């Protein structure tokens, strides 16, 4: 098992919140990884056509020094 002290600081964020300003602030705060999450909205892979925008989302994050480490898929129905 890896030492948790070596784990990178990360957070979960909606793709709609990944503005250049937000990504710069994350990197400045030492957050180098993010998980994409749809939160309580309709699944972002449908509303934002995620599969067609994945490369653009990842490239934008990387340009600010933030890696997209995972995608949080919805686990319950949202109304």
C-alpha cells in the first residue's frame, strides 16, 4: 500500500466550473488533480457531450498544471 502522505491533493469539480480562473486558482493552491463530477445536475456526459469534449477539457486543465485523474459517474437518479 502506498503512503497516503505521497498522495496528491485533489478535488471533485463540475466541468462547467473549469474556467481558466478556477484552474489557475486550483494550481496556485497546490491542487494538481481533479475529478470531473456532474454533481446534482443531469449527467454531464449527456448535457455537455463529454465524450466529444474530453480532450478539450483535459488539455485546458493541463495547461494550468492540473491533471484530470478520474470521472465520477452518477450513482443515483437526480430529479
